[in-house]
């Protein structure tokens, strides 16, 4: 049986239709396809092709592996790199786990003629600083924003500042980061610290006003505020439950006493009848039922008592007791 082995570098550059063209040959065993990509195959390859493939992840090289790579390069060139031990270690750090980049730097050094061993400062003068490994539209973008969000959620301001700096150094749009910071405030903090959303929005406005680099400090301040604020997903969970209930009961009308009654006809139909204006009641609370008549009362918002929610929880419990007493009196 004839079988062709085909190695496709940068396979993610093939579009979906082109990738589909491989399928019949792979399925029949006519072609053994070996694809290489620097992108996440889950995002870049067709599901059908991916399901017929074995994925191997090549991890970044550690310093010992990079040093071994340099040893092999020196053996191949039959010469030592003109570096002090400290500069050699700095070169490994500069490679940041990328063997190909390390060899590129070594080629520059091999071309130097009759030079004394370079120290760290001299090495920096010969080699340009490498740009951070970051692509705003690829997997690393999502990995880093996930790290930033989870560091804030996990109340670690130091890690949050680190990931914020990593993204800014990589060229991320600061306004994208500002939008994500606002999302963190409403999703993970909510009523536990209502000030957080104001701080997040103020950071966005400050960056709009100042720009980089000064405005980036406002983003850092917001990240620290959110990371050190009490956390609650009470609003997030409550709204999710409310949307589910609204989807299930979307045709139910409001009870008559809270319907709008701008005309005599509507008033004659009972719209607005019996409505109590809560601020004018003796206790500022009427205890009325605002759910549809056909729907039992539900509790969506359940504050856990973190931060400001301690006061909110106590207030809701007091109102619930008053409502139960008032409704019992009416019965």
C-alpha cells in the first residue's frame, strides 16, 4: 500500500476549505500528515481534521536545554562563543525558552572577529532587546487576559499588576484592558464594593484623558483596587437566574396595581388601583408583591454578606420579615 508522508509547516495558514481537502487522503491512509503550527490547533484547525490527529505540544526550553543547544552550536562551529559566564546566562534568559531565537543570537556572536569575552553590558550592546512573546489576536492574548482576570478575582494585586504590565508591554490596547477591568468590577465584585465600578470607569476616563504612559497608572490603580476589594458574584448569579425566569414566563403581565394608567379607560380597568408609594409609607416599605399574579415570588439576589453586602443582606432580611408580616395581616 502506497503511503505518502507530508510535512506541512505553518498549517494554520491553510483556510478551512483547504484543510478539508486533506481529509479524504488522511482517512484512506494515503497521506500521513504531519502539521506544525505556532498557534493553538483548537482555534486554527477544522474539527474534523483535528479529531483525526494526535496533538503534541512542544514546550518552551528550560535553561539547561538552551545551554545544551549552545554547546552543540559551538561544537558545530568549532569555536566558543565570546561570552563571560554571566553574559552566557543573560543570553539564555534573553532567549526566553525559544531555541530558534537563541541560535539566531549565537550566529551574530559567531560572526564577531577577535573580540574579548563580552560581559552582560557589552552583550546588550551587540544584541537588540527581543520583543515580548505576545500576539494581540492569538492564544497568548487570551491566556494573559485570563491570568489578569483570575489574579484580580483571586485577590492577588501583585500578580494582577504583573499581568497588566505584561499585556501593556506586549502592545495591548489599554482601552481593551479598561473594558475588561470594568467587567471584573461588575462580575466579581458587584455590591460587595459598589465603589469598584466607579473606580474602573474613572480609570477608563483617565486613560482617555491622559493617554500613555501616564494614563496606564490609572489602570494599575483600578486593578489594585479591584484585587483588594471584597468579592461577590451575587449580582452576576441573580441576573442569570432572573433571565432564565424571564425566558420561561415571558408573557405574564405585571400585577394591576403597578401597571401604567395614563388614561381613564386604563384606570377603569383597574390599572394602578391600590398602588402604594413606598417612600410615603410609615416605614418606607409597603410590602407589596411586584411579581406577576400567576407567578410565585422568587429570590434571585442572595447576598453572601461580604463587604457592603453585609448591610444589604441585613436590610433585605428585615424587609422580608416585614413583607411576610404585612401579607399575613392582609390575609
